[in-house]
C-alpha cells in the first residue's frame, strides 16, 4: 500500500482556492487532475471557466449558491449539494454565491479515458445522512452506490463525518486509486495524520481505515486507476 499526504497550496492566480492537486511536487496523479477547495463571496466570485475531456465533482461544504452551466437556468445549491458534470467536449460552468452569502465548496476533476466518448451530462443531488457501519459516524453517498449520481468512469464518493471517536473502514481495491480530503478536524488514515486542508492519495490498497474524533470530516473518492497521459489537461474548478 502507498499513502501520500499532500498539503493544499494557495493558488497563485486565485487566493481563495486551496489546491491539493496538482502541486509543484505532484503535477499529475491519473486519473485525478485537480483536487481543490474554494471560497467565493458576492464581491469575490469564482469566474466561469471551461472543461473538456473530464468529469467534475463539486460538493458544497457551507453557504448557499447557484450552479450555472452554459445557457441553462441557474440551479440552487445548499450545504451538502453534490453535482457531477461529464464534459467530453468543451463546456463552461460556474458556482456563484447567493446574495449576501459566502460559499465554500470542494471540487475534484478526473480525466475521461482517451478515446472514450460518453454523453455530456449534468447530475445533481443531496443525499440524506445516515449512520455509518462504524458507530459514531455519519455517511452520505455522493456518487455511485447509495446515491442518485453515477460517474461515466466509475468514480465513487462518500462524505464521512465523525460525531464521536470512531474508526471507519473503506474498501479501495488494487485496481483503483483514492483521494481522502479532510474538510474539517484532524484524524488518521491508517497511521498517517490527516489535517483539514490536506489530501491523502491512496494506491495499491485493498482498503483503508479512517480514525477520527468528533468534528473530523472527510470526502473519500475512488476511481479506476488511470494511465499516465502524455500531457495534462487544463481544467479549473
């Protein structure tokens, strides 16, 4: 098993975004191209930007906002809202804070396999919280089994919140890689310390154990292992 802890870096072009991938030390980690957390306010919105050849997962951590996709009417977002954009061809989107609100969200960009041509699709949902298999945890299925959102490349995602000290075991599989991003608190992924704003990159693992005290919250996303591309795809969040 290999676990790499990556500390998020403040993005030079946008000081309201903390980027865990790519970084100067780790520019690529297929199929994941970007793992980031952004804060936007009405006075400092995050501008519309384009994606192509990727899937983009977004999860609203706190605040109210609207999701804008091309010329479609804006869709309201609240804490816990999850969206997945499958973009084989160029498309523009943005998350804009509601009037008088600050919004904070997590975004993950994953490359579509070379030569694949899934249909362009936008999905959204807000999965109700349920108690996890580990007593003291609350789990939301964001994507894949347990949710209404399905990834074209087979990604699966969970939000795991710790109400009291507990250990949550999550399967991975040697044919997949995973990202565990800490939204709040401090905990352990196996024996590695994971603090808020850090990402744990996991590969060659049958499964992992997340241990935390009350207040620890992690987004856990898995995907089939990707081939190293010849050049990175340029994608924002």
